C-alpha cells in the first residue's frame, strides 16, 4: 500500500523543554546572590557557534499508520582572527515513522524512529534527528570555545557553552527570581547547579543590551547559559558577559533580537536556503504523493 499525503506543512515545531531539569534542591555555586559584572576577557579562538533547524513538511498515511516527513539541517560558524567562516553544513530529509526510504521525485526521506505515541512522538523523532545532526557537526570541531544554540547535550574536551533564548522551565526558587528583573545589560546572576539526564551543569542568566525605546517584558533580553560543572564554569561565566552582549542582534535586523546572536542568525539563513523553499517542496510532495487534503 502506497503512502498518501494527508497534509502539507502540518506542524509549526517549536523548541520546548526537550530535557527538563531533574527535581532537586536549588544549589547556588556563588554567593552572595547578587548581580555580577565582569571584565572584557578575550575570547578563545577559534570561537565556534553550532546551530540546527528542523521543518515538518508533510504528514502522510499508509492505512492507519502515520509518518512525518521533514527536513533537518545543522552547521557551524567559526570566528577567528576577525574572519567568519561557515563550516560543516549538513542537510537531511527524514521520514519519522517510515521503515524504508520514501521517494517523492528528487526528494528522498530516510527512515527515522518515532519517540513516543501519536503526533507528539513524530515531532520528538524529528527533533531528535536534528539534534543528532548538530552533534555530528560539533564532533568535527576541535580546540577553541564551542557555543551551541540550546541546552548542553554533549561533552567535549575543550570549553563548551549552551545558551537558551526562551524560558520554559523555572530554575530558581521564587525568592531568588527578583534578581532576574533587576539585572542590567552586561550583568549576570551567580551560577547555580542544574542536573539533567546524567549531566552535572553550572548555569546562570545574562542580560543582553536592549534598545532604549519601547516597552518590553521583565525577562526581555535574558539568556540562560550553561556549561559542564566539571569545567572552568566561573571563568566561562565571566567570559560570557563580554561574549554574548557583543554578538547580540538588533530588532531593526532581527525580530528575535537581542537573543538571536548575529553569527547564529546568519547561519540560520544559510541553512534555510539549503533546505529549499517550502512552497517548492510542497508542490513536489503534492505531485508525487497525491495532493494535500
């Protein structure tokens, strides 16, 4: 029985709390609990930024079975000696729930496992495929400082930072949260411990520069940063105060400013270009899989 198209672009996938912290008592790693401001420590070079994108392209059915066709991409940007270089770009099309490859003209969707039941399991499978591609890109980078867009999911010998732009999960007890709203641009909270899926991490919040005009919510311009607890986390926490504000985007050029960092914004545009235009992909899927309902 052939696969038939149910719906094009079925999901607007968003990055949620893919790996929430495990329950436990809050443990600060620095005292007193007050805003900290650091110097302008030089960045280790090369400085790598790794990011990935995912796009759900179609929901297909074979009798009662469902599969999610999507595209995942990942790559890196290297900053060294004042030069910017894009590295390790990878693009894959995957069919979450397929048992064998599915062809739609020039498009080939490779089988990928579901991670749960129903539509949520299909979404999780697509997200896992993107994360696996990001890991492959990161494994090909050595020396320097590696910065990943999102939580830390891997370990490496060199320094590593993950930064999270959206705040789905509460990490601080209520009596400590007042400091978040009080942070000025270029300040951070003290570091605190996070335990997630066997990883021991140090984390802290950084306030990025904000344009003087306009109203904004109390958590605007906040990044949550994390790094393995076994590394030089206090040194990296102070380094982040110079790194992230210097690379913050401006709302004139990026609606997700300032959290969407400049090197990552450029990488995302290149990844999107290589993934292909959604309307062209949609026409090919409709032609070869029977049209959307």
